[in-house]
C-alpha cells in the first residue's frame, strides 16, 4: 500500500537556525499519529511544510501522490495553533464559508458537533471564550471528509472536561482511509488514542514507531518515554 504521507530528506532553516534537519518518513492511512516534541523542536515548521505554507530548502513532501499544491489542499484539513476566525462573524457565518469553500464539508456533521458541545451557531465569535473558539475551529476541521487531518495543539486551550469529548470527536470523525496527525505537548491526554508516535528534537526524528511497540520495548508509557528522551 502506498503511504499517505511521505517525506524525503526534508530540511528547512531560518537564517542560520536549522528547524528541520534531513527528515525522511512514510505514514500510512487509517492511523492517529502523535507528533511530539518540546517547544522549538520543529513541529509547527514541519506541519507548515506538509501544508505547503513553507517551502523546504531541500527534499520533498508527497501527500497521497501529490506534492503540496491545490490538489493537496483539497485533501488536507488543517487546524493551526493560532486562531484564524474573524471575530466579527457568527458561528453560522463560518459554516457558510466552509460550506462554500470545501466540497467535502458536511454542514450536518458540523451542526451536530456544535450541538454536542452546547455551542449556538448564532453566537458571535468575539463573545466566545478561548476554549470555545478552539472548539469551533476543531468542529470546522473535523466536519470535512479529508484524507489527512493535521491538528496543531487541538486541546491546548480547552478545559480538561472538554478534552475527552474533543478526543472522541477526533476518533469518530475520520475514516479508515484517512489519517490524523496531532501535534501536542499534552502527551498524557492524547496517549490513549495514538496508534503511532514521532518524537521530534532539534529538527530531527529521535524516535518513531507503533505506540504499543514502544510501550512494550521501554516498559513504560509514551509520556514517560518522552520525559526520559527530552529531560535525560
């Protein structure tokens, strides 16, 4: 089976600072993958390279057979780590926008998710808390039928009570021919849903593999392995 995402000797620097250092990997469809690393490890740069928002200095990104382009924007649903919603809009205005822009957007699914989260689509975005804005963004992203979902810190600003629901939303709203990449520092929260993990440190992959295999090899949780690798 052809991998859904392939990176071939990918490198990116900012002036003299190396952000991504000769990364190669292949990720399959049908998996939830944790992209894990401390601040400054290169996670967001890597995500932007996959999305075509940055150009690599060297190497290639291939998603479902395509290099980053209009074609990949049709199959990637991306949640950035900063808000992109316009404060003066209502939630339903954002639904209209996504409905017009993305052929694979399901308004019905979005409305059901909003209802589950007790969010009124007549509410103005500027009146929402930071956590509720993040929920709205996640709803918009997960209501698409994409091939690859890329979520940059999807639970960073929400209260612990909402995290379980959000993780269930992620699990229940991607198909078997799609994959989800979750970048986060809240490893213990997302560990139960991860199929694969990638540890990134100073722009290099220092550990990658099946989450269960890594737990068995090290005899401890992914969270504990992470602490050992980054604090040791």
